[in-house]
C-alpha cells in the first residue's frame, strides 16, 4: 500500500513539475525573456525528481524495460487474434470501401468549402497581420492626413507631472563627474544582468537620472535626450532597491527641480521579478527605472504618428542610461518583456493616458 502511495505521490509531483516547466517556458518564450528564474528552477526540480525516482526504482525500471524489449521480439499477431479471424469475429468493425470513399469526400468538401466559400465580408488587406505592422501602415503620411490636420486632437497637457501632496527629496546637483569618453562608452556598452547587490550612492543615482532625462538647457527647457518637438512625453519612476540614503520604494523623478517624489514605500523586488517573467537581475539591481509615457503630450501635435515618436523617445532615453552607467562602471540592462497592467499598477498609472513602455535595471558590478 505504501509503495502505491509513494508512486502516486512521485507521479503527481512529476506531472505538476512538467506542467510548471512547460507553462513557465511558454511564458518566457511569449515575453521573449532570455533568462527566467521560474523556468530554470522548475526544470532543475523536474530533472532532480525524475532522476531520484529512477534511482529508487531502478530494479523495477530495468525489469520492465527488459520485459518491453522481450515483447518487441514476439510476433505482433497473437494466437487468439488468429482464432478470431478464422471464426469470422473481429475486435473492430471493418470500414467498407463505400464508407471510406464517403468519409474522404466529406473531409475534402469541408476543407475546400471552408477555404473558398465567402462567409460574410471580405477581410481587409491588414487582417491577420500583427498590430505593429497595421499601425505602421496607418500612420504613414498621406493626403488625407493633410486634409484632416485642422481637426481637434485635444489640448496640450502640462510638460511636468507633480505630486502636490508629496515631499520631494532633493538630489545632488554636482555633475562634474568625468568618466569614459563617448567613443569608449559606446565601445564598452553591454547589457549586463549580474549585479553585486551593493548600493548606489545618491550622487550616482542623481547623475544617471540627469543624464537620462534631466534638464540641460533651463531657458527652453531642453533635456539630455532628444524628443520629437521637444514635447518630452516620458516620465521616470525609479524603483529603489539599494541606494544609500533612500528608503526602498517607488519614486517619481521630477526633472523640473531635479528631485524625487516618494510614490509608495516598500520592497518590490519579488513583484518586479514576477512582473518581468522571472528575470532575476531585478533582485540584485540597485534600482529599476520604470519609464512611462503620457501620450497626449505628443499626440496633440503629431496625431497618428505620436506612438512612433514616443517609442523613439524611450529608445533615446534608454541609450543615454546605458552610456552613462557604462561610463560610471555600473551594469545596466533594458527590459522590454513585462506584464503591462501589473507594472502600471505598481507605479500608480492608469495604463491608458499614461502607460509603461520600458524598464531599465542598473546595479553595481562585482
């Protein structure tokens, strides 16, 4: 009785791990995650449990394997099957030629009718293509775009987002650090996912934020990374894991006065790993920058092409962060695979008027 329960338990665990490995693998493939902690742990557990089960049951395993090999050398037709045929009995009903012909004709008719028979409206030329391609086609400049230009696309929103009830934390404004040259930083730039876990200094975080999206020309103002029409639709939310002088939590960067608003305090490392499909570098990252976009800042002027420009802006900001982190000797990795709604909720945005478009993890190297 105990052996049966043991076998049932091991078999159930193997099936559970098999399903977990498959699902985590599908999730990692769907999100395009290069390294998923969940999938890795599940696969290792599956291999260990299966190996352990084989070791414990090696005698039964080999005996059944030998029995299976021995049966394969025996004739496929057993004597009792021959007796059934001789007496005119059969285990399965025979399929007549007429039945076989009718079944094949029905299958062929269903296939061709399903492909050729028009059912409703004809699909458009973009139906079935990916949404990115559809948007790319629809947002190309054309005569209709010039004609409808005077139509109203909404008001221009403020260039800055404020948290009136918050108490901003001022960041150091000493930007005299001089590291690698631009050419050397470009040459060395890599996506690095292994961090030491040691904290960043406030000066390092300050310089990263300023180099990414800080104001470099106050009179206009212009910022460190280019933006279509100088409209600057992006917002930066540092999720602080390990920064000297800052409590763990979600912050909002204020370029206008180079300071931080505390959005919510807490340790969100495990949530970030879950919401990025098991990408474990966020556990050791000193800070994960969540980049969001307020689309109307660009849409009121550029209309259909706004989403293109917003994503270009995010790329400019990301490259600035890469080069500055490389110059400072830090590890950096952009993250495009994440669960949108969960990350939006984490930083407190609605996902429509303002939504997450990019994540960047930054940490100290060993």
